[in-house]
């Protein structure tokens, strides 16, 4: 069993070109008994192997342009002026232009041409210029040429000297003649191809190896059609998840593998859970329309059980049983009943704590949140947030730093650091940062801390609650090297197709 270095189509073309000083595609197709698509494909193979040389001969195809086709029907513009003067002694310039049907620029040029040919003369009388017919001319060489070739191309090589002169005159006029340059490939054997062509033999090559060929042993001693394993394959774009969704799935898998349970909640939340339960005062700027999307005319009636509502309101008024002074204002349930598009996923977490009052827990949530912000390269009004909590009797900030450090390592960030910061409903609080090697810089990714007593105690949770949260889009931008957060949602097919499944 052996493989021929040349495809059967290549062999046919080499044989067809043998002894030829140059052939066209059609000549090759006729000589090799193949179709044009086969010829073009095989010629590319032969060209890569330096077995053929391809040059191009240029020819010009000349035909009538838009104005030339008008001349074929109604004559030259100067002829139309002569026709407009027929049977009249003299005509003023404005009247003659109307009679000829020519536009201003075309009329002036035609007037000059008619005078140069001696067809008309002009004289000045009183305050106007008159045009008189001087002679009725025979068809010009230009008109004869246009009439002769009005339905096809003009072969400049077969024209007489008068016709060539007429063609040159017409080509000076805009849109009278159009010229199209045609490149025709001329194929000939290279020196290497000529040396091979004389030794070509046609064997019965096997196109595909089948079970019958194997069983019958026909493959023994046969020639096989060669396969070019370096040839480019067509690009395929199968359906796949959006890169952002794949990243969300990856984050979900990391936390699940670390022993966390995922919790979910509604996108629309009462202000009670979005703000009040997190000890955010009702007159805080973040609750204004410029930061929050409220649902007009919608009120939540069943906020929580009466004891939870009373404990939360008490913390706002005077600190309740937490040892805090609270915010020292009159808390209003009407404000807590206003519905919002959630501004964070922490509202899901505090509701989980209020419903379950766990002594120990490890939960996380991933979901869309909404902020009424100006859209820019780093801010959008809708994005994804991941957050989690750990509840336990002896848990500390060191435990939380270890969890997040492990999480960032699973995402490919192996250098992490934390420093003190401030967040409204945690104390103490830390900011997490990772070192991004491609940019050679430290980047802030999210905040974390221990829920303040004003948050945890009214919900019935007495053990420390470790909490953290971060936006996923910032991580997605780092993962895929994006400079603008809007590119994540731009539906750019070129980018979506180029993102590898395993970056």
C-alpha cells in the first residue's frame, strides 16, 4: 500500500499543460475533461507545490456608457440642437435650450460643438442672441460608431483610423464610453512541473477505504488518494453558552464544591428587605430615584412577620436591643412597602436569615441587580452580583479571607490581599484585591465584613455572620481581556465566536 504524492486532478492538469506555452482555465477544462471548480481547486494545489506558474493577461472591453446609449437613440447633443432649429429662421438661446431638451451644462457644450462643426451661427440683435441654422450635416463619425455598436462591445483593434479617432473623441466626453479591464489567467508548467509531467502515470487510486476493500484485500498494492492534512478546514460555529453565562456557571460550581448551598430570590423586592433590614436609613441618598429603580404605584403588603418588622423598626428608631443608638428618627412602614428592582443580592441573604435563623450556614447567591447609574465603559444599569455568607459560633474574618482567597485561586488569581475598608452594614469591613499579571497591577474586586448587630440581631441570628459580595462583570472583563463592560452585552458575533470554551 502506498500513497501518490499527486491528486488525480493535479495529474490531469499537468498532462493537459504538457507542451503548452500557456493555457486558459477553459483550455485546461477541455484538455483534462474536468469542470472549472475542479480546475481552480487543483491549480491552487499545484501552485503551492511550485508545479505551475500563473500570470495574467489584460484586455479592455469597451462599450457605450449611459450617455452613449442616449446618443444611439437620439443622436449627439449638437444634433439635437440642429433638429430643434429645423424649419425656423432663428431662435433665441433660452428658447433653443427648451426646444432641444438639454440641461444648461450639456447645452453649452453642444452649442460649442455645433459651431465648431459649422452647423450653426450666432448673431446679436438688440438685447438677445439668436441662433441660425447654417447647414444640415451628414451623420458624424462619432454617430456612425455609436449606431454600429449600440447593442454590444467595441473591438478597438478592428476599428478603422476614422473610427478610432471618433472613439477617442467620445472617450473625452463624460459617460459616453465605458472601459472595463479584464484579467485572464494564463497557466503554464514551471520547470519542476514540466519535469514531472512527462513521467505521470494514471493508476486506479482508492478514494476512500471501505470495509469491502479491506476484506477483499484490494488495498494491498493499491494507490491511495493523498490527503493534505495541512489544508485549512472550514470554520464551524456550533451553538454554545454566552461567555458570561459560562462564567456564572463556573462561579456556581466553585462555591458548590466548597460546601456552599445556593439560594435564590425575586428581582423585585420590598424596600424593607432591600434597605431597611440592612439598617439603611429611610432618608439615605442611595434610596432616592437617582440611584434606585422604583416600581410606580406598587406596594408590598406582606413584608414579614410582625415581630421582625417591629424589631427592624425599633433598631432604626433607637437601636432596639442591639446596644446601638439607631438612626433616631420616626421609621415609616409606608416607605418600607415601596417596591424596587433589587440593587444587590444581599436582600436575598437577609431574608434567608430571617426565615431560617440558622446557627450555622454556608450559602451564596448569584443574580441580576439594578442600579440607576450613567452607562460608561465601567458602569451599566444591570449587572450580575455574587455574594455569600457563613454563619457560625466561632467564625472570624480570617475564615472569610481564606474562603475568598481559595475562590480567587480557582479563578486563576494566585495573589490576593485585603485591607480595612468601610461598608454600610458590616463592621469590621475589608476590601479584597487580586494581582492581575497581564496588566501588572492590583485590582479591587469586592467588599466583605461581619454583619453589624443592627442587621443580624433583629433577624433572630445571634452568631457572627460573615458576608461578602462582588460584581461578576469585572471578573469577566479580566478573564476575556475586555476594556469596556458594554462589550459583554454587545452581541458582537465575531467576539462571541472567538471566545474559547476553555480560556
